[in-house]
């Protein structure tokens, strides 16, 4: 058990590196997005939520390409992407972007 923990501590993505603390700090975005799920959709900033979606999408790719591959960062940004896309859908619904348009009646 101690050797496994020591191996984790000294790994290239362990807690002695930014490859570990970057994703840990990004969980704040996810927690904030989850807390905002109970707030009215009128308070959601569509622009900021869209930026967060792009940001997480780009960093998911970065987490996949960087060596050593950072699965923790990938999972963090995948979670943030999910939360932000849900918030973006709430915003779009509140703004009327996702309403079903009924065909106009023929007279």
C-alpha cells in the first residue's frame, strides 16, 4: 500500500505537479455550474456559458494529446462540458431558441 501511494506521489501526473492541481482547481467550475442548476435560467449568461463549453472542449483535446496523457484533466473537462451544455440548453430554452415552431395554418 505504501509503495502504491509513493508511486502516485512521484508519478508524472501526481500531486507534485500542475497536471494534478490544475484539474483539482477546475472542479470549482463544475461545482459552481451544479449549484446554478437551481437558479432561474434568466440569470445564466449565454456568452459565458458558451465560452466555458469551448474552453472545456479545447482542454479535453489538450488532456488527450499531452504526454503523459492526463485522464484526470480529461474527466474534469468532460464533466464541465456536460454541466455547461446543460446550462446552455436551459438558457436557450428560456430565451425561446428551442421552441417548437408550428407550421402556419393554411387559409
